[in-house]
């Protein structure tokens, strides 16, 4: 083998060993200081985690409440549409499949009526009566 390559290999090994010898005490000191800091600041850390947990629970509660209100509104709209369909003489079919609700109805008479809206929409044109 080439003596120069052998010399470079030995020199590289020397520097790797020196880095390991120097880095082990530094890493040990950093680990001890980190543990000491965590022990000294344990109340601040616990308080911060508690505040973050309470904030997350509050935000989850607000989101859940808003979602519940939307479901209630949707339920009221569906019930209003179904009542109109039944009162208009439509055949109504309600089925549950895989946890999903499917509602369909068809007109059994020649009349075609739409369910009434729960509030007037001013941007739509008015019907013209002759």
C-alpha cells in the first residue's frame, strides 16, 4: 500500500479520536445543564403545558358548539323540506346506509312545487302573476 495513503488514514483516525475525546465531556456538561434547567423550571414548564392544554380544550369546545349549531340548523331545514314534501303529496323515502342519511322524494301529482324558503331572498326576481 502507498505510504502516503497510510499516513493520511492514520492522520484522519487521529483527528476523529481527538474530536470524540473533546466532544464527550462537552455533551455530558450540556446534558447535565439541560436536566438541571428542567428541574429548576419545572413549575413554569408545567404551567405552560397546562395553559396550552386549557386553550386547546376551549378552542375545541367552541368549534364543537359551532358544529352542533350548524347540525341543528341543517336538521331544521331538512324537517321543513320533508314536511312540505309530505303536505304537498310527494312520496318521501328516508334511508340510512352506512351511517349516512339519504332523503329522496318524488312528485306523485302533476303539480311541481318547491319547498318554501325560511326567509325571503331579496336578490331573486319576483314571480309575475297574470
